[in-house]
């Protein structure tokens, strides 16, 4: 029991590591709670990034030096901020929240508590924790590095050796701190990530929409993700981390923070988190950055914006692939078949299978409600295209991937609901993008 | 005064969030089970996996670090033993876990193991000395080691 407490408490090093960055004046527009949530996400990226780099360099992991390295990096990242960037004040609108506004915050809080209750009662645990994430993390913790001998073992290639390392790195970090992997504690990363998202999202969305709408859209997002997490048993899996990174990155990109150096730097770190958390984080990041640069080109210096958004992820993934290549283990992601070897005749069954698994949890309401919010929203701006098209491209990517299997029915049963679970957040964010709402920080 | 579209959008979000949260609450395990600490992380999400988790967790207490161990099932089934090997890799860290089956194909590597974790009923012929028995299976020390 004690090891489990230490395991989960050690993840407090994530916000600690990123606080030197989030304490910068550029981020004081966000509330303390919002910055805490953002620091949790950014700190996990910095910690994991250093773990990968040290593994590449052949240097053993030690918890305190790792936190110190991540915190020093966070401090150094303050310097690329544009000197002229105004240290914007916190939200000027200090009028007390109305009852309906308090109600949406309360609903989001209850959604997090429900996720905690489901997880703590062992009702939301992912089998992949036992078969995939956990064994790798505990071997990495014992080896105090990415265990090349484990990844090289042909009997263990079911562990998806090339899978990006963020989740296993963080679990290994906590396991080193606790002395062993806390299986139950690892499941609590689901409500933990949801809580970090619930803290950060309302504040980040305020830079894109009026306060009441930002808070309400956040509540819908948190409720949908919490519901899907319980239904699809994601506790201990990579999805909660992916939700945290992708949702916050997209919320930053559609807000007025997206046009600032500080906003882009933070979004770049979060996109790096998505890229290094799960394979599908890479198409999300590439599509998001490409569309962002096109849609907001008039507000940006394209080169520097692209660098801030893509360099952290490129560095993280590059270090991981360099590790695989230098140890002769992998030279890129595992293939799910030849790129153009597609079973088009399976399109109908694949779409039917996906529809079945999206319908099962609550009659597809977690997707239909944000979609309806987007369709019903008035005065939609061009910015709404960013999350909407990214969601559509991701959906197409998943279908395209499933079409590589001659019979993907089992694959869809096992993963279909989870991979589509990021879409509700993107649709809810898109529904907030309206003409005339571009600048809300000072409201 | 808020524009009308703002209010309708706000209440749509609010009602949507409330509905999803209400359904999530309804699908939680019953209150007594919520208040009772689970014995494994899989008690409600995968009860079959929970029984195996308990067996391997108890096996970890009797199979010493560094020993070789294989997990098989009775009656023998290479498909199930492929999965059992993966669970043993996760739950018996520090031991040399041998695969009785890989990708649903028997390997016979279990014959080289110091310890056997047998899921299901005890085998007809004893593979060694019984050192642990649970409702889910048993753990044996091979007599010829």
C-alpha cells in the first residue's frame, strides 16, 4: 500500500519540474489551478524527454537528477519568449461566477470523482496495463534505463518494442521512486490526468471564448472523456495522457495564446507529449500544426511558429528512434502492413464495426453531443476548421489503418472505442470557435 | 445580457455534461463495492483476469527471485498458455519466465522450469512438490530440480 502511495505521489514531480516555465509572466494570464494542470502535462513531457535522452546516452536514471534536469530545461525555455511579448495580466473579469457557471464546474468535478471511484474500485482497468505498459515500465525501472535486452527478446515482441516511450518512462520513473511498480496506483493516472485536464482546460479555453462557454465546453469534454474512460477501461493505459496533451494543445492553438511565442512553446511541448505518448499522437500533431499554420498564417511568423510547435516533438521522437537504431532494435514504427496494401472490400464491415463500438457506450452520446454542439453553434469562425478537420483526418487515419487487416473485427473490438475517444474533445473545442470571439483573455 | 445563442449553447453544454455524468454514475459498481478496497486492479473490469492476478501475486511470494518459472493450464491449451506467459512476465518480475507457448504454439520450455504455475485443476500426475494451492490454480516446485 505504501509503495502505491509513493508511486502516485512521485508524479507530483511533473508539475514541479515544469513550474519554472509556467511561473513566467507570459503565463500569468492563466489562473493558478490552470497553470498547475498545464505544468503537470508539460512537466511529464520534460521528464520523459530527459529519460529518453539519458537512455540514448547510456546514462542511468536517477529520480532527483531527472527532476533537476527537467526543471532546469523548463527554466531555460523561458528565454526563447519574445522579449517584447507582453506579460499579460490575469483575466480582468473578476465578477463572481453565476449559479449556472458554478454548476458546470461542479459537474466537471463530479465527472472526475466518478472516474476516481470507478478506477479505485477496479472497474476501469485496462488489460493492456498488465500485458504491455506495466511489464515494460517495471523492466525499465529495474534497469534504470530503457531495457534494450527486454525489447530485443523475440519472445516478447508482443510488447510493441517501437511504441513511443512517454507512458512507460513515467511509470518507470514512479516505480524507481516507489521501489516497485504499483499496479493499482498506475490505474489512478486516469483520474489524475482527467483532474489535470479539468484544472487547465477552462482557463485555456477562456482565451478562445467567453468564460461561461469556455467553462461549459470544458465540463462537457471532461464528462465525455470520463465516461468513455470508464466504459472502455482506459485506467493504466496511454489514452488519459493523450487526452491531456491533445485537448490542451488544441485549446491553446485555437485561442489568442496560439499566436504568442509562449503559447506556441507550451503547445509544442504538449504536442511532443502526444507524439511520445501514443502512435496516433503523431498524425494528430502533424495535422494540427499544418492546419494551424495555414489557417492562422496572417497572425504568425510561420518559421518560428513551426519551430516552436514541432521541435520538441521532433526531438522526443528522434531521440527514441535514435535509441532503437543505435541498439539495432527498431528503425521506425512497426508496420501494420504495406502502406497501400488496403482491403477496400472490408470498408463496410470496418465502418459497421466502428459504429457498433461507438454506439455501445451510452448510445454514442459522448460523440453525438459535442457534434451537435458544433452543428448548432452560430457564427462559426474559420478557426473551427482546425479541430474539426483534425478530428476528421484522425477518423480517416484510424479507418485507413484498420483497412490494412484482412479481418479487423477483433482489432476494432479491442481498440476502436479508445482510439476514437479523443474526438469529443476536438468537437467541443471546435464548437467554441466563433466570429468575434478571437480575443477573450482580457474579459 | 448574454446573446440568446450564447445561452442556448451554454445550456446545451451543461445538459450534455450532466447527462453523461449521470449515466457514468449509474454505471458505477454498487456503493458497498465502491467502499470496499478491491483485492486486484481487475476485480470489476475483468473478473477472470482478477483471479489469475491473485494466483500470480501469491505465486510471487513463493517463487524466489532468479528461479525459472513457467505457467501452464489444465487442460493444456497453447492459446491460453500464450496469454499466461504474458501475465507471468508482468507479475513475476525478477524470475526467469519461460514460455510454455508462444503465439499459440507449444514450446515445451516449461520442462526446463524450476517452478510451475498451473492454472485450473491440479494435473492428474504430480509435476513435483505442491507449494501453493488457490481456487484459481497451484504452484509446484519441480521434484527433479
